[in-house]
C-alpha cells in the first residue's frame, strides 16, 4: 500500500480532537465517529450504524458475509484522553508529527493508530476468510457507559467466535504480544467539606479545618506509603498468578532498570515491594489519584482556607473483583476514615 497515503489518512484521523471526557469536544467525538463510519463503508461493510449516543456513538458495521466461516469482532475506540499539560508536548497534540521514524500525536498509540492499522489490514485483504463485525466506541476513556448500556439492551451484538482488541503495546521493541486479560476500572470522585464557606486564613487560620488538608490525610489513609490499599475486603478476591504464569513472565525481555529509566523516566519505582514489578502492573489492583480540585488555583495569591476539596481517583481491578462491590467498599472506607467533623 501507498505509505504516503496511509500516513496522510492516519494524520487526518489523529487531527480530530475527540476528547470524550470534556463536553466541549462532543462534536469532535462525533466527527471521529463519522470518520470511522466512512472507513467501514469503504471496506464494503453493510449496516453501518451510530448506536447509543448522538455525540459518542458506538460505530457498528458488518463485513461481507462468508457463509460457514467464523465470526471475529473488531473492537477499538476513537476517543482520546485530554492532552494536558500542553507544555509537555514537543509538538501540538493534535498536529501529528513524524520524528525518528515514529508518529507523535494524541491517539497515535491509544487507540486511533491501532484502529487505523486494523482497518487498513482488512482493506489490503481482497477476500477475508472470516466474517467481520465492528464495534468502535467513543467513550472508552470515560468508562464505556454507552457501550455497556448498548450491550445490556442488545447482547446479541457480541455473539462471535472471538474478539480482537488492539489497544496495547509491544512488550519490547520488535517483541509483539497477545494480551489475554486487562485490568478493569472503578472511577470515583471523593469530596470533603469542612465548613459552610471558604474562610480567610488571616482570621481563621490555625483553628478552622482546611478541606485540602483533610482530603490529603484521607487519601493517605486509603493508600499507605508502602502502596497497600487500606480498604477492608479490597484484596480478598485477589488471586496470585499461577506458577506457570510467573515463570513465563520471567522469560520476558523486561528489567526494572530499563522500565524505570526508559518508560517511567523517574527516580524510583513504588508499590508493594514484595511483588515483582510485572505483578504490580498486571496482576494486582491499584488506587491512583489523578487530580485534586478546590480552593484557589488561579494566578496570583488568595489566602483562602478552602471549605471543599475533591479528588479524582481510580482503582484498577483484577479478576474476581466486582465493580459494584468495590464501589461500596470505597464509599464505606471513606466514611470510616474521614474525621467526624468532615462531610465526605
């Protein structure tokens, strides 16, 4: 295939700022869905539909029928994460740029690039020997509610012999991988309130509770410095990988030093030290803090004691952990660990 044309078409897809978590980009998400639908039609797909949402639809399509052949569902997503902080980008996130043989742009590796490769690989096969079904969603970065609701209503849409999800990375350069499982997600916001209104630190500082301080203490109670998540019952269903799995992982071209220096690019790795890094990454649940809101964060100074603060958090879940159960466990832990004078 024509590499120049492929790069031009991929760049066109990457330029769409389809950030699903920000309402300001709703129409951009719809534009990305339209792009995917147009590609499916070029493949000769029938019954190309926008399902579940006007702004973040699941794009569905059926490839040409191959009687008697197995059916493969192609899953992917056209939405992307917010690109902030913008100052960290070498080039603008939605202006794809090629450097050192790699293309840089939001979505290039998660998941527009993979969706693009799958569609073009199928296009390069004149007579695919299987039946293709496509489910390309627009809320993967925001919990996939539209997709989940659709499949609850219409479970027959995932009747197939196999599902192909291309949304992960190589284990190492030139070392591709087939991922059989991924950790799930529980996303939450934890809000604490310490007083009716914000207060002036000159008049009330030293006596009035500070919502940011209380939230910070609460978060460190939920997850200790050693990496342990202090939510009762949270680890109960977690099972360690089998001996065969652990032995296979040891054969991978993975070193903690390279992971720290080349991937994390930090000064140290953290977490439950009695487990290997790969166990922490692949087999154990997590608790992460993504952002904290409250008080005064604008330019200049304002000596306010905030009355309310909110933390955006998530927990990655492993087999046997149930979302509804974890949500209840988190809510109960927050109530138990928050001081009596704090509303949480």
